[in-house]
C-alpha cells in the first residue's frame, strides 16, 4: 500500500497563496494603470495632432503681409521651430514636393500621420496653389515613456509581491500560533486524566467553536470511558457471583458421595444461576448487534395497544403479588418489529413494577404525535413512586447504570433492561425519554409511524 501523499505545511501554503494573490492583484492594478495611461497618451497625441493641423492650415491660408513676404520653406521652418517631434511634407496636385522635413528614420511604426488638403499663398506660388500636406508626429518619446512606465510597474509588482509574501508569511506564522497552542494542549491530554479540557481563553473567535466541540467530545469520551469501566466492573461482578457460587457448590458436592435427590437440587440451583448468566450474555450480545447498526424487521402493521395488552397480561401475576394495577389506554397503528416492541414494553413494565408504590397503578399510554408533518407513536409507562434526581435521568438508559445502588437486586435485574429499550428504539429509528416529578416517573418510547397503505 503506497503511503499517502504529504500535505504541504499550512503556513507555507497560505504564504504561497498570499504571494500568488498579491502578484495577481498588483499585476491587475499595474495593467489597469498601464492601459489607462496608454489610452490617455493616445488621446493626448491625437488631440495635439489635431491642434497642430489646425494651426498649420491657418498659417498656410494666412495672406497677411507678414506671411505673404516669406517663402514656403521659411514659413514652415519657422512653424516647426521648437517642435522637433513634428515634421511636414507638402506636395502639390501635380505631384511636386514643395516642402519635406520628414527624416528618413521616421518609420510608420513610430509616427502618427495626418493628410489634409491646403491652399498655399506664398509669394513664389501666385496665384494660390492647392496641395496636400502631411503632418507627422514622432511617437518615440511617448513610447519610451510608456515602456519606462511598464518596466516601473512590473518592477513594483514583483517587489511588492515579494514584500507582501515575506511579511504575509510572517503574519501567517504568527496567526497560526494559537493552533500550535491548541496542539500543545492536546498533547498533554491522556487517558488517565479525563478532567483536563482545552483552554480557549485568548484564542481567536474562529477557533472557539473547535475548542467547544473538542471539549464536548472529551466530555462524551469521558462519559463513555466511565461507562465502560463501570460496565466491565458490573459484568465482572455479575458473572463473578454466580460463577463463584457454582464453583463453591460444586466443590462441596464433590467432597463426598451424594444421593440422586441432593444432586438434583444442586443441578437445579446451578441451572438457575446459568440461566441468569445466559440471559445477561444474551442481552449483551443483543446490545452489541444494535451498536453495529442492525435494524428492526418490520413484521407488518400491528396495533400497539394489542402488543401492550399482551405484555400487561403476562405481568398480571407479578402486579398482583406487588399489589399493583395495570391499565392500557390509547392505540396507534405502526409497522414495527412486534417481538422487539414487546420486549421493550416488558422491560419497562419490569422496571415499573420494581419501584412502584404498593397499591398504586402502572399506566401504559399510547398516542400518535405529529411533528414536522411526520407521525410518531409515543408509548409511555408511568408508575407512582419516589422521584429520580434530574442528574440521573439522562443516564438511566446507559448500560448497568442505576440511579440508586441500594435498589440493585442482582437476582432480578442486571442493569441492561433500559439500555435494551433504548437500543430497540434506535433500531426502529426512534428515541426514548424519562421524566420524574411530583411522585410520578414516566419512561417513554417514541417510534416513527411509516405511511400505511
């Protein structure tokens, strides 16, 4: 199996992305500045050429004495004086070149040209002569300025990107220090210290949800570990007692010859202990399968009231011995695994008969509840008795959990009944709840009601 590819360091990745983004941002800004300057320069060149053209046409049409006495060469030379980036060529309609000051090295790639018709009124051309003038602007100084600006912007972009990458990398490293602090705190956690939690004080707001969720996870792990320890201790205790009884009684029996009747009594006692052990192991196997995600089998549409009535009739003798009354009210139709629901109700009734006050009634209620357009069947088992403290309610469905250790009766209860009720509800996609107040304790089983044809 090939090793997983190494993931780059987060700080380096952020620094690289910051450098890339800064280069792209500065590059975009530089490009915009360059294009704006280029367009502005082009517009300025055209505007200046238009102004120069208007001035040249005015000079060539001016027939005042000052202009009439000058030759065309002198007139145009005076016009170009101080404007080395302009040149003029004048050609009459017969194709004769009357004036040409365009240098030979002025190529069309580096110049801006404008052709227009003029009328020449110089004294050597009398009467006035029609001609075509070509006004040329040398663009090389502006192009050199534009190239210089482009180089400056490029250098500024590269230098700015490097500076932003350098200082950005330092800021990234500094910003990641809280994560390193969290790593240091996590490294101090161990399975032997379940009370330690992450300290979120001084951390950025973005990391607070991580600290909160991680601490909540540690709380759940601590609870699970404590439950596992209690589970192991309870299992060892539950199995140790009958095993010790079996071993000691067997040793006693084997010390001397016994009659058939004595052996029969011993084997019957052994069978009773083995039955309790088998029941506990079976419950543990059932919970294990439920934890693995095994779902309930739908045995068809059943009346939950009928299932509850069957369980109540089974417990009728137990209720009479405890001076209790059983009552079933309400009904709901649901597609459930009837044997599993019957087992859950049996466990709830067994729990209620153990703790109900003599002379009281145990009530089994069934109703349909709608929530967000989905129907749920709610089955409750209520009994009158001592209230259960609120801190115990949320743990009652944990394995081997007992709100009052003094109530523990290993011969009748091994602490898995309510855990099995919760597992059965989960297998049906439902949930459980427990309430205890004003002398009444209620355990509830909520099952989703599938659409019935």
